[in-house]
């Protein structure tokens, strides 16, 4: 497996935007060799951009202070991952439905991976991208959402995404198996091609959300959750829960039934498959 990005795989605004064909996003693109975190850069730029310049896309070849879910540090060799943040101002979306932005990113990423590789992509609740390996499913990407809510409306939302393209953390470095697109396909995958495919699918789903099609998005997201129908263990804020993942609520919360028949509705936590 090669390390780093292919030599012909630059990420620059003109190349990303050329004949992209999207309707709504992105309107502004900012590419960086190295940043602390694309989320931080996006948050800073949001202070200076008006609505006509949004959505805003930030990419970086490397992050020195990247972070994942549950506050974990997230690192990758320079050029080996697709690192991006997408800043939006969805003032039309009720804050209580903001979780749909996570569904949007997760579904779009699965579809983009399937557009540019022969792989089947799936999700581990709520938003980890999984790819098949000879030893079972392994994580290849994660998604973060940060929001600011004013008076009953979003001031802004930032979706962060990190995809292992040509490299993945070594065994034992994470609490779950990991892989990369290169390892899963047995060949190289272009960050640029993947990014452009992702932007097209994000544009589609963001348009659908704006048209009120949250039900369609929920069905697409829940249909990719391999967590459902399995025995799971959840590291929740108030302790560990083990049981059968029997479904998801319309809110996106995970419904688990333990061996005694008690039902738990989980809104946040780390899910492991098997007990």
C-alpha cells in the first residue's frame, strides 16, 4: 500500500470547481497544505463571509490538531487522507432537525465511495463509514458536526470529514479496526476524484433537505446502518450498555434492548459490534 497522495492529485480551488455541475455548493473553496484543523479554519472564515459566499469548503493535506468524535485526536500522514470541512448557514432548517446534516454527510460519503470505487460502503451508527475487509467491516472515515444556534435558528453549521484514502492508523492505535480506500480496493484512489464525487452527492442531498425531503434522507441513512439487527455494546456518557440494536428513532437515536428486555434510547455514544 502506498503512503501519501498520488503526484497528480492536487487539491486546489480551480481544479475542484472545474465543471463540477453542482447547484448550491460550494460557493467558496479554500485549500491548505497544513492547518491545525479544517473545522477551526472554517469557523474563523465564517466571521468574514456573507451568505452569498456560502457554503464554504476547506481542505487540507495535513492537520496538526485534527479531532474525531468523543474528542479523540485524529492524525494522518500528509496527503494520505481527504480532510475537509463544509460550512453552511441553513437558517431554514429547524435546529431540532439539525441531525439531518449528519445523515446527509454520511449518505453522501457512502454514495461517493461507491461512485469512484467498486466497494460497498456502510455506516456504523451514527456516522462512521465502514468498508469490507477480509476480516470484516473496518472504519475508513468519520464525520463531525458543529453548530451555532441563535434565536430558534442556525447561525451556522460545519460538517467535518476525514477519509483514509491511502493510509490508515496501524492495528492497536484505535479501539476499532481501520482501513483505507487503497487497502480495501487494492489500488490507488484519487482524493480529488473522491472529493468531487462527494460534493455532487452533498449538493443533491442538501437540495433535497431544502425541499423538505428529510424522510427520504432518513431512509437512505438508516438503510445503510449495519449496526441494526446486531448485538452491540455502547460506551454511553452514563456507562456501558449491551444489547440488541433493534432500530433507530425518527430523531436518529439508537434503540437497544438488553437481555432483560429493557429498552434504551441512545442519543450519543461509541458503538462496538458484538458483545
